[in-house]
C-alpha cells in the first residue's frame, strides 16, 4: 500500500500522495521540472511541509486557508482553542 498524507479540505477527509514519487507522478512535465528544481534545495527540516504543499496544490486548500486567514485578520472568532503556552524542545 502506498503511503498517503491525510488532511481535511472543505470538511472532507482527503488522502494525498505521500511519497516524493507519488507526488511527482500527479504533475505535468512543467510542474515536475519546477518540483525537481525546488525540492532539491529544500532544507531537510522543511521537507515535510514542502512536500505537503506540493501534494495539496490544486485541491482548493489554499483558497480555504486564505478565507480563514482573512477571517482571523478581521478578528473573527473562528472557534479556535488555545493550545496552551508555547514550549521549546530542548
């Protein structure tokens, strides 16, 4: 079974490709070339976030996030819960 990334988009659980090869396989030649160029230079600690960003492109997640960030910027209560104090990992 192939690895997948799971997230919620528009209230639905969505499974996304979870390997570099599977993410790349969803792309056009132009997108794959841009992906190859960019991913080769991503620092290791940032790699999971960048892979997730590429996997979620064209899913509508960006638009959903923008709407949420706009609401937050206006000071709307979006039902977020305080996660508690920030802690640093030693």
